[in-house]
């Protein structure tokens, strides 16, 4: 990489040379975040890498939606992009595309796989795109925003399940798999913000440090014996009703965590260059940087069929 190169900057800030970076586990970089270990809050538990815009738990670094951004470890993070690719085609290499791709790889998706993705937001859509690219035969997608599900069905050929209509999505999924065995893998692209029961919502309102766990319970139920649960959705604190006994009985594998962006970039860039991935198609709104508050509002409120907002300074 040289001065003047056009680059993208991963949301993970990694040094590229520590124990974990040398293992291509860049999200576990032990030099960029001086905070304490997540959840356990003990000084002797090393923290993971610092992340842009992820609060003080992950280094307290400001986000990247600004005209100018300070980039720590700029010798290891920025990734050069060919001039022939437009900004929009490569923008999502910074975060949601590698996150969706890692989720699918962690899920063990190959030709003929049957999977379910909980959450039809940007990461869920990128996971669907990557699953199709890797040969998944059947993709269920669970959400309760009809416009998101309709888009995912049209674009990625998913089987949509609206959990406001289907009382138990996992049961519906199982009935649509051979032998009623369930899917090979389930991807939780929602995390701790999942809509739970009335009691769980009340606990959240009372600032109890717990996540509803509803999506994880659904994943455990929907996946077949010997299957995999992949979790790109962010969690913090304790989980309500984690069905460890069910997971044990079914012999499930769990893979989760922040995205190790850096080592995934060459592969994903090549997939974009040869047309196997077109991540920019999910963009629904293009706005000026000064209009960012409105962009956040319409995305949060799910107005105007908003899927993904990009900002230009």
C-alpha cells in the first residue's frame, strides 16, 4: 500500500502483528484496546480489539461517519481498492459484508445446505447473499418487517417467515425440511436487541443487564442434530432461558464473535470484482452527511422501506 492509494478501513482496529493477529483473529487483537475483558470485567482477562463506534467496551473509538477520521494502526488496517470499482461496490467491505460472510462460513454453509437466518437487516441480507454464493439450497429468513422479507425473497430467493404471523417460526421451518429434521445451520443476525416476551421487555426497560435470548432459543430449536448455530449478532450481559440442555442433547456447535475483517478482504474483493457478490444492491437511501440524524431515524423506525442508508460528505 502506498501514499495516495484509495482504501477502505475495517471497523476492527488491529495491529496485524500480535499473537491473535498472527492467527488471523484480528478481532481479538490484544494491543488496540486497553479496556477490561467483556462481561467478566476482570483486569486479567485481555480485551478484544478496539472497534470504530462501539462504545468504551471496545476501546471508546469514535465512529467513522465523518468528513475526517483518525485511523489507528493505519499500517495494518486500510485495504487498497482498485480504481475501477465504485465507492458503493466496495463500501460494505468495511463491516457488514465480511460480517455476513464470516457468519455463513462459521455456519459451515456449502453446496446443498439448508439454513435459517434470523434478522433481515443489513447483516442478515449480506449473510443471505453469501449463503447463495456458496451454494445453499434452501434459505429461510425470519423477521417481522414485511418489506424486508419481500426484498430478501425477491433478491436472494429466501423463504420468508414473519414472526408476527407465525407464532413459532422454528416449528414452521422444521416442517419444511426433509424428514422434519430441521436446518443444517441457524444464523442469529439479531443479537441482544431481539424482541422478546413481555417480561423480557420489562426487564430491559428496568436496565437489567440481560438479553431476551429469544432468537438463540429459536436457533437451537430450528437446527437439526449435529448442526451449527452461528452468531454474528452482538450480545452483552446475561441471556434469559439459554437452552443448554437442548443444545447438548442435539450435539450442536456454536460459533460467534466479532468479525475478523482483515483476512477476509482479499477473497471478498475478488468475489465483487468477478460479479459473484453485489452488496450495493441493498442500498435504499443515499443522503448527505449532514442529514445523518434523519437517516438514523428512518432506519430505526423502519420508514420508507429503509434497508440501508449511505452517507456522503
